[in-house]
C-alpha cells in the first residue's frame, strides 16, 4: 500500500512541459461551430472554479490554451489547440497523464461541453 501511495505521488507531482504534453496522444479531436475565441472563452469559463488562470497564446487564426495543473499553477496539465476552420473551429486536446484512469476529468469535460453552439 505504501508503494502505491508513493507511485501515485510521483505520477501526479512530476513535471511536464508543453512539448511533452503535445507528444501524448490526443484525448479529444473534434470540430465545433464556434469560432476559436468563442470556444476558448467557453472553456475558460467552465474551468474558472477548478483551475488557476489559463494561458492563451493567439496566432493569426489559432489559439493555444495551456491549462495549469490543479495543485500547481506553474506546470501545465493540458494543451488545447484551437484552429479556425471554415465557419467554426478544429479542436485538439492533449492531456498530461492521458492514460491514467484516475486523472481529473474537468478539462476534458469542459472541452466536450463547449463543442456545440
């Protein structure tokens, strides 16, 4: 039992950066009818109570949203790449610990809830 607690602490407390998270398989790859800004604003509003401030990096028609970990505002937990596509957006979500069954589900739930108009 003690080794399980120690392993869990290492898994949840380890450091990751945006590049590491981007290398993980996508946990969500969808298209939305919302513009990139509308979608990013929706995700930000849904995560306001459970996460620290989100970092948004805007390009010409794309937005990258970096979501901090629950217990640390300095390390990223997820990266949302939102690209303009026709009259909507293409969304890709990469999460840290994406194959860990006990990870927090608030980021994926917020990303999924914001898809439809």
